[in-house]
C-alpha cells in the first residue's frame, strides 16, 4: 500500500509538547490578567456565514477569507478575526448579556494569505474588549491591562502610541481635505512607520496636496514630551477653523485619558501622544493605539481602539465599544527565541521504571498512589533495557526515577534515582509517597 | 443601511461566559489528570490535506468531511478527528518525538453532518493516546486514567466494557465466518447496544448465518462476573479450532489486563469483560472498550482501543498505539443540566463603583492595587445611577462592591458593601487592599 505523505499546509503549524507548554503558560498569564480586570471569556464557531464575515471589511477583506465548499461556497467561511464574531454575539444574545460586557477571546482565526515569514494562515488571536461604555475610562483600562500583561510576561520596556481618529479627521478637515478623501489621506499617513515621514510627505504631494498644506500637517503634529501641552497647542491652532468640532471632541477625550493615566500612576513615558498614528482598519471611530516593545526589540505587539459603530451593523443601533488585540503569536515566538520561560517544560515529577515485565503491576500501583497525591508520574511500561528507560527520562527532562526491581520489592523496597546527581537511595514501598514528596519538595527548594 | 442578521450555522455554537466557565473548569480537571499521568499536549491545524484525512476512514468518512473551497476543493478540509492528525504528526516529526509518546489533545473537530440533537458540526474532542508501547500495560493506564477523570468530575458510578478485536476475529473464524465477511459481522454485532441481542441474532440469520452458529456465538459470549473464568472457558472452547491463534493472543492480553487492574486496585465491577463489544471503527486491532456512566444516567462517555497499524499508513512501518476519546461535550452538557460545578461562575471578587465621573480616577487607582494583589476587580466606569451599577453587580453575581464617593474620599474613606447581606462598612483608602482581602478571606471561610 502507498504511504500517505505526512505534511501540513503552508502557513499552518503543529504544536509539539515543547511548544504547547510555552503557549499554555503564556495564555495562562494573559488569562489571569483578563480575569483580574473583570473580562469574561467568549468563544465562537470557526465557521461564520459569509455576509456576517464580510460586513466589516467589505471587499478589502474578502480576498483573505477561507471559503468552505459547503453548499457550493460563499455561504460559510472560516472566521477572519474575533471582533466581527463578537459584534454578532452582542446582537444575537442581547437579553442574555449584561452590559457593560467585558469579554476576552483567545481562538484561532484563518486568513487565506500567501504564507510568508510572520504571515500565517492559521494563528491565534487574543482580544479583550469593553462593550457598552462610551467613556474613555474604558480605553484607559484597556491600556493599563496591556501594560500589566507585557510587564508580567517579562518584556521590560514598552511604549503605547495613542491617537484619536476624530483628531485626524478634524486635522484633515482643517487642512481642507474633502470628506471623501479623508480615508485615503489616513491610509497614506498610516505608512509612516514603514516608509518614514519624508516618503509620506512626498506621497501626499504626489497625490495632489499642496506642499504648504502637507508641511503644516506635519508641523501641527509635532510633539514634545508633554501631551497636555501638545493637545493645547493643537486646540489653539484649530480653533475657529473647519474641523474644530471633531478635533475638540478628540482633544477632550485624549486629555481625559492622559489625566486618568497619570492619576493611576502609569508613567508618562509609557503612553505617548502620537497625532500621526492612523492604524489601517476603517472601523475605528475614536481612540487608536499601538503598543511597541523596545526591550527586547520586538516591535508592535498590541493594538486597538474604539469602534462605536461596528456593532450597529448587526443591531441597527450604535453600541459603544473599545478594545485591543494582543500579538499572541509574536509574543510566543519571541519568548521561544529568547529562551524565556524555560521552566515551562511540563516534565513529570517522576518516572517509574519497572525492571522487567513482572514489575509492571507493582509500578502501576505505586503510580496510582503518586497521582492521587498530586505527583505527576509516568511509568515506562514497555519491556526495554533499563538504559533505554533512563535515556527517555533524560530526554524528557525528568528529575527523578523510581526503579522497581524484584530483588528490592521482595524486601519491600524501591530505588529512587536523582537524574542530575546520579545519586540513588533505597526507600520503603510503605510510605513511598511521603518519601518522594519530601525529595521533590527538597528539590524545588534547592 | 441593511442590518446583517446575526446568526450562526446550525450544529455550531457560541459559548457565552457562563458556558465558558464550566467548559474551562472541566478541561482544567481533565488536563490535570492527563498531566499527572504523564501525557503531554499536542495541537494540530484545523485544516489537513484531503488524502491525510481520508486515509483512515476511506469512503465511509468522506461524506462527513467539511471541504474547503481552497484551490477548487478536495485539496484541504477541516479535520474530522484527532487520531489521524496525531498519526500524521508521529510520522512527520519522528526525530523530534521521544518514544513512547504519550499525548493528549483537546481541540475542535468538524463534521459535515445533518445537525440534530446531540450531533454537532463543530465540537471538541478530548483524546489521550500512548504511542510506541505494544504491552497491554498501556491499555491499563488508559482505563485507569478514565476512571480517575470520571470520579473526579463527580460521576459516581461508571463501568468500562472491555473486549479485544482479535477475540472477535478468532471467534468469527471459529464459527466459520470467512475473512472478508468478518468486518460485516462485526458491524452487525456492533448494533447490540442500540437494538438488543434478539434483533442482532435475527439480522445474523437474515444475512445468511445458520441459526445454530448464531446461537453458539451468543452462548460462547455469555459472561459471569469473573472475567478470568470466562476467558478460560472461551480458551477451552476455541482450543484446536480455526481462530485459536487470534483468540489466544487476545485472551492472553485480556487476562493480563484483568490481572493488572486487580493489582492496582481497580475493582472488578468497574471493568467488565464484554466479548460482544465491537466498536464500529475499522482501525482497531486489539483492545476495544467503552465507558458508560450509570449514575447520573449518561450513557457512553468514553471509548477507545488499540490501533497498531494506523500510524503505518504514514510511516510504512507499524507503530503500536492505544488510546481513548473522552466525550467532552456530553460531560459538559450533563454537568450543566444537573447544575454541577455551580462554583465555576468566574465572578470578579469585587466591583468598584465610582459615585460620579469625577471619582473614576480614584476608582481605577484602587482597582490597580487590587489587581496587583491578585483580587479580580471590575470597575463600573460608565456614568450611570448607582442603582444600575448595583444591579450589574447582582446580575454578574459579584459579592462585594466598593463605592468611591467624593464626600468619603475627601475623608480618605470608601464604602464596602456586601451584596448578600446588604451590610456596608466604611474603610480607609490607606490599607484598603488589606482590608478587602480580609473581608474576602472571611467570606470564603464562611
């Protein structure tokens, strides 16, 4: 018979135990923070109806959606992100969901991209959103949450760049950009991170903006290390002009955010006013932010903002919402690359090695007692040479091996071997649980 | 603009927080046992290549596979179970995986079934398998593991019905069933649970088996409460006949299993020798078993067996393997129906309610300290009336509310309200963390 060639689709991944331990550990840390902040878990199906999925992104997203062949295609597809399904959930279970609804969601999403470095077809997203709070205090909670998570993971230096969509709108209006051109202008501005200020200024000019206007745009969006001063400056500059209305709402929001951040003790160098930050997605309506880790040098690791009109696609009524998406895959990748969280090996506490087949029963019996006592225990039940069994313990990083051999069990004894030192000690089968627990506790204290 | 109708595909489900808490709790318990038994986590992509997926089930499975429209369909599809992907993984990463490989996997799978009660299109499977151990001690470990999990979940009465595929083969051979007819005969036998002994006997006769042969089949497979006695009886009956070879290998395996189960103290009424048990899947080669919970009355909740040739589809060389699949969805459903695990509500420890907008900063500041101390804390930052805020606390089952009001904060005080008794007590902002921790500890002791 022909062998089936074992392989997986490019852009998807298997996670072997070594990967899973790190992944589980990181998710556990993140979930802990979500819970401490009062966020509650949600999960949605992998498949969604096509019109539900495309509502937000329109044609832009369609190319990235994995269609199912179900009923000829284009009826259902794999979910593309976690935000749209959450918006659908809000609309679908309005009576069941208490508002405000703070939800977190950690699930895989799928994108029909051409796979390349850092671009996957299946990856986990990790979102936290506050629905039903129009006040910026919710945005502040989101930013505080990100800061806590990043610090707890062990990334020491992070910065969150913060802006407001309405400030961008107001600024564009002030500069005379027409309403229909604003999305295009925002998309050009969004490239600053990638291509730099000069190239973006050039593109504006090539698109037809006057040099003077473009220069003013960049002059007005220069910042100092004092966001309140910068915001006041902008407020003054835009006063009386077109765009004042949008801008002043944004400026008030941002001032309130910086005031609250200061009050709760998030230091000024952690959150940076960045009036040129756009963030691509069309659905943002208020705050937008992006968090970058500088030590270790990772780059963007979280982003988000306010989207007060997206849920309305499903409800017909605007529902305020703000949230963030954490770059879970990037975080895990960096942790693995830097060899962080080495302790997350998942090794069992002890491996029991029966000397021969006739010792398997006694070994399983001891294993049962160990497990009952909370000691994670593996038993090497295959009939192999002891050398092979010890090699297995080594490979899996097991610290203690219990050898169950006939000569010793006849005397009511077993042998405990420390894999690191090689030391062996005989202990009685009677009381073997307490004895081994004592050895394990000693080890964890060393 | 038209509203997008919020809905999901039949046979798929959303899990709201109340569901998620139970699901997470159950999975945590199960994972705890897997870990204690030395099983290690694995995860594989949602999508697999079509030939990988269909290798095991052949045409039988094809109708149940959710195809992707990717490249015109039939190239990739959603995975149908967790066993085939694991077999692929074993073949694909042979150098990276230490043998024996004990792996567990908890992931969703998809089946293109017509949805009906208890039949879903997306559901979680929960598998544990031992790869690389040909000895039945591995099967014993799997059975012991199931027993532990079921007891820990709180299902008090369970029974595991155990048989061996080679015993069935030997028996059929003895009765003169030709080799190519054996799978059909096993499939008829497999219906006993659904239609009863008489109907199955009838079907055998209608299929063309002589009445005497069928009666002998059922006479030979009658059992007492002593499996060793039953096995000896079978051994004697089949001695010298066709089928002796297959049967005696099976009988030796089963005797060894019952001996080991006795030695590790799993009582005789927990594991029942069931020589008529078939289990539908074609790939089993040795032990087969099914675990049924009788109190509460749930029915089949786990099943599995040995499949020593399946991995060979990908490697070309047989690799022994045995394992089980736990009916996770059924377990969760019963837990929810019976109102078990009510404590898994995920409520925060405390909700902070600022009296007005000007108290939000102080509230967030206290929240930050609470969270740092491990107290899960929600803050009601929306500008609403206090009554509404307290109603939210009630709805989410939060036991303690901290009211932050200007009059009191001016005196350095806040108010702690017990939602159950309605009692309120003023406490100083200085030392509020210790004070609240004391109240929470007191509560958990009550």
